[in-house]
C-alpha cells in the first residue's frame, strides 16, 4: 500500500481523494489549515489517517507534517498538491493584494509542498506527484484570468518537473478538472473582486453570472474524479496531463484547434524571421 501526502484534504476534491485512497487501504497524511477539520471529514478516523495542520504558505508547517508522516509511516509515495482557491475578476479590476495572495497559495504553496516532499521521493527513487490544476490552466476565460494564470503556472512547473524527475523514477501528472460538484464555487473556495470597471461588463458579466448560478450544478461527480486520480497512480505509464470531465475535454480540444489554426495562418510570419 502507498502513503499519500494530500494538501487541502478537509473538503472538496482533496477530501474525496483522501477518502478514496483510504478506502483502498492506502495511508494518508491529510493536511489542511485546521487538522480538526480533517478529522471531522473522516469521523471514523481510520488507522491509516494522519491529520496535520498545514498552511501551505508556511514551509515550516509543511516540513513538520512531512517529518510526522515519515515517523508514522516511514515513507511517502504520492504527493497530491491540491490546496488552492479561485478568484473572480477582470485582470485590471483585480487588486495587487488579491493577485499576490492567490499566487502565494496556488503557486508558491505548491512549490513549498514540493520542496518539503521531493527529498523523500528522490531518496526512494520512486513516487508520484499529482498537481491538481484546472482545465482553466489550459484554456482560461474572461473574469477568471488570474486564477487561470495561477494554474497555467502549475502546468509549466509540472511539465518541467516531469522531465527533471523522470530519470529518478518519480512520475508527475497535472490533473485538469472541469466543473465538479464540490464547494469550489462557494464563498469557501472562491473570492470575488467587485465589478468596478463598466467597460468589462460585456466580457466578464456573463461569466460572473454563470459562476454564481453554477454552484452545486456542475456536471462532474467528485467521487468519480477521485477514483480516476487514484487510478492514475496505479497505471504503469501515467500521463503528464489528465483531463477530468467532458467539459474539460471539450475545452482542451477547442484550445488545441485554435492554436493549430493560428499557427497555420501565421506560420509564414514565424518562418520569415529566420536568418
């Protein structure tokens, strides 16, 4: 059985991944800002669960959780970088404070988690990093551009990390979920900047309205998403990118088609710049 290290494990997809892993007999170091919230999510408190209070923006807390997990279980096999939140607002409307806070958690928090856990995986010459991104990190939209940018960053980190860790026997997958019926669109996980610039209403207004009315009505089943995530760690050749949900597949295909059309249309310009 494997030992998992999961951030953001008290609710949403992180809780579902933790539940699925425990259900298969794996052991889980489940972290959240409040360890009590983790324990409330799993009232039966199986022997394979170790809850730890971790703010991913605090490297010392991550180091302590890793140390406690190694003392309890002796190894770490899967790192699920799941902690994060969303942000709604046009690019210009979003304050510097809100943008930096978002990147502190979604990007630098993931980097902190990697720095805390990768020494163990490298020493073992085995393991699997799961960076929980978003289809919005492959194809973003008005009003969610900075959230998408944070997940685009995670895509780039994952792509490079995949090449860096492959020779060491450590695998990397970035997961790109579409809409799933978690609490991600609620105020618990989504911050909203006020619509302060009228010029952007036509572009961002429909997205704001759709997100506000979509909470609890997303097409994806989070339990099935968690099953797919745990399944991929058992695959002999896991993918670098794993899309989850028909909506995610549709958006990725549309983006690939757009990039191909533009590349073909402007190829002559690109090639004209050679010596």
